[in-house]
């Protein structure tokens, strides 16, 4: 029983650290590493807030990809709108 409680406490602390790390990386614009931290956090706990953070990163990644394609095709003003 005590071991279960200690494991839960440890995982809770690890979860908070991973979310904090992801948030910090996100604020710095390092979306790939932030997503990795959030995915690790999801392995500890299935959490809707973490899932939303990942969805936000995926939307940003898509916008950046779309903008890069537009830029590569010479559609500079359209690309700029995506950024």
C-alpha cells in the first residue's frame, strides 16, 4: 500500500515536471521538443489539458508547413498570412 502511494506521488511530480518543461519549450518556440515532453506526460496520465497542448502544437506545425509550401511556390503574401 505504501509503495503504491509513493509511486503515485513520484509520478505526479514527474508529470508536473514534464508539463512545466513542455510549457517552457513551447514559450521558446521549440514546438517539437515541447510536444515530446507532453507526449511523455500523457504516458503517465491521460489528461485533456495535455492533449489540448499537443493539438495546439500540431495546428502550429501545420500552419508552418503550409506557409513554407506557399513560400516555396512564390506566394509570399499568402505565406506571410500563415505566419
